[in-house]
C-alpha cells in the first residue's frame, strides 16, 4: 500500500493512459465504456487520496520521475491548488461516465463508440497531467495530448457541423499551444531550466538583465493560455465546439478543460512569476478586468438570443469564465478565492446542465428551445434538475453559484472597486432571462407533437444528473469543502506559493 | 435531541411544519381531500406553535437557534424578537384562513394543478417564517429569495400567456432589485460593520458618514423590492394575473409584508432609530414615501379592474409603513409595525371579497359591480368593513396605525406628513367607497328587478367563512391594538 501511495502522483496519469490503451483494443462500445468507468473512478480515488494527504500534511508533495532529480528530471508537485483541481476533474469524469453508456450509444456511431472512450481517457490523461506536473514542457506535452483528444471527441458526434467546430478548435487550440511553447521557450533561454519551481527562483536575478524576453514570455503564455481558457474575445471556438459535440463530451469538457486552463494560468501568474511581477509589469490586472467584464456581459447577451440550447449554455460558460478571471484580476485573497471556488462550482453546475440537455436530446432528439414545450410535465425530474442548475448560474443563495459571487463581491469591495459589485450582480441578472426562456418553454407551453410521446430519462442518466445537481445545492450550503480550500489556495498563491 | 416545548424547539418546529407539509402534499396528489387536510392541519399547528412563542417574548426572552455555518462568519441562524414575532403571527394566523378560502376558490373554479399550488404555498409560508425569525441579514436574504422563487409558480398558476408575462415582470423585478441593490447593500454592511447580525440599536453606529448612510439606506429600501416602493412597484399590479388566494397571500399574508417587515427590521436593527434620526439620513425617504403614497392612491383611482385598484391601494399602504420607518422615531416604527397587522387584516378581506365575486359571478371590472350588493350582501358588507379599515376609520383597526404614524411624524418634526395622511385617507375613500355604494344603491345593469327581491347568489361557504373571519378581525384588532402595541414596543425599547 505504501508503495502505491509513494507513486500516487504518477499513477494519476498512468492509470488513465493505460486505460486508454486497453480501451483502444475493444471493438464494442460497451466494453470500452466499462474500462472508462472503472478507470475514471480509480482516478477519482487517487485524486481524493492525494488531496487528503496534502491537506493533512499541509505540505507540497513532490515526486521525481525515474529518480532524476530536479532540475534535470521531471518533477510532479502537488499542493492544495492542484489537488483541488485534480479532484474536480476526476469527480466530473467519474459521474459523467456513469451517464455515458446510453448517451454515447445514442449519439455516436456504433463502430466509433470504443474510440470515443479511448479519446475520453486520453483527454483525461492530458488534463490530469497538466494539473499534476511541475515541469513546464511536460505541461505542453499533456496540453497537446488533451487538446488532440478533445478535437477528436468533438468530431465524433453525428452532426456535420461538429467536424467544422472541431477543425476550428484545432486551429485555435494549436495556436494557443504554440504560444505557450514559445513562452516557455523564452523562459528557458533566460533561466536555463524547465522546472516551474526552478524557473521561479531564477527569474528574480535574471529579470534585471533580461526583462524584455521575460515580459515577452509572460505575454505569450497569457495569450496562449487564454485561448484555451476561452477568455473573451478568444472564445470563438467554444460555442460551436460545445454545441455539436456529443453530450457526454460537452458535459465533461465544460466541467474540466477550461478549468484546467485556469489552473495553468494561476500557476504561471502566481507561482512562476509571482504576483508582484505579473501585476506590476504587464498590466495584467487591467487587461483581465476589462476582458472579464466584457465576457460577463457580452457572452450573457449572446446567450439570450440563442435558440440552440447547448450553444446557449456554451455562451453562458464563457460568461462564467469571465467571473473566474475577474477574481484573478482583482487578486486579493477573497476575490481570488472567489475565482477558484467558482472554478469548482461552475464545473459542477455546468456539467449538470449539459447532462440535463443530453437527457432531453436522448428522449426528444432535438435541442431547439422552441421544441422544449411542455417538457416540464413529460420529463419533470430532468427539468427540475435544469431549474436548480439554472438557479446556480443566476446565483441564487442556497446554490453553489451564490458562494462564488459572494466572495468575488467582498473581494472587490475590500479593494475599493465597489462599482464592480454592481457589475457582477447586473450581469448575473441576464442569466434570469436565458434560463427563464427554457423554464417558460418547458412549463408554460403545451407539448408539441414532436415531444408528445417522450418519457422521463432513464435512471442511468437521471442518477448522475441528480448527483451533480445535489452537489450544486450542497456546495451552496456547506462551503467548507470548496470555499475553505479555495481560501487557503488563494493565500498560498498570493504568498508566493512554492 | 430535546423534544420538550422549549422556545428553541418551537422555532425549529415553526420552520419544519410548513416544510414537511410541502413534502407531504405531493404524496397526497391522488387524494385531494387528504391533501387539503395536510395543508389545514399544518396551518393550524403552525399557528399554535407561533402563538406559543408569544409569552416567551413578552417576558423578555429572545430565543435563538443556530443551524449551521454557510460562509465564514455567516451562520444560518434564527432569533425571535418582537418585530419578527409580529410578522410571524400575521403570516401563521392568516395561513389557515387563506387555506380554507383557497380550497373554496380552487374547487369552486375547478382550477388545474392544485397540488403544485398547495406545495408552493407551504414553501412560501416557510420562507416567510424564515424571514421573520432570521438572526442575521444573510439568513433573511436566503429566505427572501426563496420566497420570490416559491411564489413565481403561484403567480403564473393560470399558465396563460398573460400569466407568463405577469410572471416575468414579477420574477425579473424582484430578482433584479434583490440581486443588484439588496445584496450589495448586505455585503457593504458586512464589510463596514464587521457583522451581519441584527442588534437592537443597530450595527452601523459611527461607522458611516450621513451621506453614505443615506446611500446605503437607499440601496436597502429600493433593493427590498417586495416593499413595492415606487418605481419598483410594477411587479405588484403585474401579479394580479394570479388566482385570488395567491393575491391574498401576496398582499396580506406573506410577500409584501415580508418586504415592509424587512424595511422596518433593517431600519431598527441594522441602522438603529437613533443613528438615523441624529444623522437625518432618512429624511429623503419621508418625501419619497409620501410621494409614492399619494401617487399610488391616484393611480388606484384610475383603475377599472377591481384587483388592479386593490393592488395600487396596497402599493400606497406599503408606503405608509416605509414612511413610518423613515421617520426614525419609536412612535413611527410602532405605527409602521402596527400597520403591517392592520393592513393585512383589511386587505385580505378585500381580496377575499374580490375573489368571491369572481367565483360567484365571474365579474372583475368595477363597473360590473353595480347592484351586486343584493346578490352578495355578506360579501359586500365584508368589503365595506375592509374598506373602512384601510381608510382608517374607527372602530376598525386601521385607524390606530394611521394615528400612530401621525403621532410619529409630529415627534420627528415632519408635520407635513399629517397632511399627507389626511389627503390619502380622502383618496382611499374616493377609490373604495364608491364600489360599496354602487353595489348597494345602484341597480345592476340589464336588470329591471327592484332591489331587495331576496335573490342571493353568494360565494361558496368555504369562501364566505374566511371572509367573515377576517372582517371580524379588523373589528377585533381595534380593541386589541393596545396589546399589539405592547409587543412592538419591546422591539424599540432602549436596550
């Protein structure tokens, strides 16, 4: 047991990787699903174990690959922040896999289903790898692994526009990854190291002579990661990608991909460069603030006019990411904690909402909001889950979304940015309109012929959906698990966390 | 867990009973009589529980219960104090009466989706009690939002296009004011005062300049949309699409009362009457509330739909309470709190009458009511009682609250308010009495029969009995106003 414990960090990545290999040998989707399910839950237990270890010892876990010591070797470092993100990614994956069997069978061609699960496991590997590693180039490797797997996942649906959306994401994503590697390259030239901690130490002395390349490196890293993050206006790939991907892929990606990118941004800004340099030298705060507010309003407005339910939720995601980056731009402990906790809360909520849409698509075959008429009576449990998720997006107290907004508002107020408090609340109001449209269609209109004969979604879909929905409510009431962790993570990051 | 009838357990019971009712009612979906029995029994039990808290509070006890921590420094906690108990008594006493009426109305009209109706009602009552017993601003806010959300299905109950539109205005306006104005006010209070707990004498003493105090008060008063202070009153006429028992709930039992109660609570327990009067930060509010009061009465005069006229009347009456709070004196606060009670009794009677007329004759416009007094003598008599109470004439309860508010305004040095009260009483007469007069003395259109031919077509008995009860209540409250005042006085007593 203790030997497993010693190798947990690398197991976190190896288990899904080998799972993907195994899954690739299967022809029948259902066997690949079984592998994916078992692997996802194994990953969840590993990440939970890691989080408990980090919380108990209060220290950063360090694991070097193959015994090669830093800085030549690749090091995996796990502190409170990435343990938290690991748990998030694996828990979303585990719950979504419970749901996946019927949904994927319905939305992906039979001969491709096994590939779907293989790609999912590769994507999981990549995302977990980004989160767990402490080596800058290793991040790039996993970034590309997860991105390539994502491009395939998006294209595996039956919708023809999925292929186009995947291609669009491919172009944009590759640019983002390339910018990232350029940024890392510049830092390598200046510091001679690829280990995140090492670079952080060496940047200090080097910044006197090499301030230009370092600044350029920071700029490239920012843009590259923000492309992956879907920060406005670099979000254009996201709406179509989420809309036309299979429901399981959308739910999983909405809950994980952009969140891992946020984690990466936090690492770069606070661990690598340190708060002082990042915010003083590059005016990151101002830029992020303006773009975040733009995202919060403009993306929410785009949601209001959308007829395609998944694309509407995708624009909503872009707006919610704006809240997270707003917390980063304010950069005091409370606001940053608000951003980090929203990372978790939004992931859970959005995954639940996309699972609900997947259930609706499974039964009705349509995703147009106009066709949702009368669903409140035909699929009561599914729509009830949607309403609760919607309330969380709006930020009603008692749901997870409220907690994030609370911390963001207090953080903004403590820094003296009181107009921001009103901005945060006003933009949340727009969510009332776009969530309200689906509520009105589902509960106030008579069912059309199209949906006249639908039944409630099957239990295998309802249970995961309601697990996430219940989590949305639970996390709005008992905030110890998320908010306290976020607060200590924020403290660590702002303190120069290393 | 201690199951004795301690005050703490009473608080928990008061919250648990309507919640459990909300959970049980859907299970009785197929047995309507059992389902209605659940509502009635819960309502009865709730009233008993809340009334049992009265002796504890009169004796000086302030029982409290903390449930759990939500955010650092913010608990979900409850504490019973005199003002809150007044609101809780109003809500819990009127719920059984409203339930009996609802049964009569819903069955009389053959309304659909009755299970959803009773469930949402129960949740709304639970929220109202949560607001009444909240120990801190955060707990109050949670239940305030829950009240908005649980009443939305009630407002849109008819399911028509019109109901949907009304529901939109209702939901958006209330959520907008609470999220954009009230929540920032609460957060600002937390940051400035360091706590969100209510305290006698307020928590903002010496923390803010008069200008900022006034600004914060504005955020609160406009943010508490349920108090319907103009210009954020539009949700109230929009909510008229709801069935009449819901209107009664909105106007008398829970929603608007929650609004003005919150305003009073914030003024007394967050700002503090002394802090406000010394700084003069609420002076602007006396003018705004006076203006709203008169304007709403004028608009009421122009309405031809009975429920719309009553809705604007409510807007005006709520401004009485806000005005009383703005006076920042003990007498004013007492007048405002008393008005919550008196207006509840009067308005619920008026709405019961309006609903009865709809059930019996399907008439909604005021000009259709000529001569209806002969077919519905009991209803129109109750309407007369309710009107007199709202106008503020003795021997009905409404006279005492207006009297106290007038007293409070002289105390505070705003004698012009007396003129405002006089003028608005005249306007009340103008928009309420003609309805009664025409009902009795003008022959109904198209009927040549002389009045008094004895053909009565009253509402169902389940509608009549509550109506008579509440009109009697208006009368009884006149004589027991002193007891209510004694309870309220404990709230504003110097600590």
